[in-house]
């Protein structure tokens, strides 16, 4: 699997995690099998009693739908930005903690870690 394929699949899964509730039951079932359960197109088709081509087409349409939701709402972009900012803040705090052994810095690090965990 190429790196871009892997990254695309991760993005597809992230978009599904955020916007999945907006999809139909059939779309959700297909995505859960394909993305979450890592079924092949043929395995999803067999499970859903349709052709492999029908699953391929459905996944393409769902991917476009999820990308459209992201374009309109931007939740994934905000989550990724928050992760980047918390990582940057943690790095700054690590540098400051080396110079100043302060209990407040430890608490700030805990807060940032909690925020970072929540954004996943």
C-alpha cells in the first residue's frame, strides 16, 4: 500500500468519524466494513449482497459526500489545527520546564495532553 493510499484511508476514516451520522444506514454499513473492519471491496460486496462495482461506486460517492461536508463545515481541519497547536505548546512548555521547575508548567502540560487526547 502506497503512503498516499494509507493517508487517504486515514483521512476517509477521520471524516467518517466526524460526519458518519449524516450518512444513510447503507452508507455507514459499507464504510464500517471497508474502513473500520478492513474488508476488501469483494468482501463488502458479498456481505451486502451487491456487486463489487456497486460497492466501489458507493464508496466513491460517500467519499465525495464526506469531503463536501468537510469543505462546508471544516471540523476535521479544526481538530487537526488544535492537535498541531497543542503539540507546539507542549514543546514550548518542555523547554520552559527545563529552566523552571514549576508546578504550574506541569499542570499546563496535563491540560494540553487532555485537549490533545480529546481531539482524537
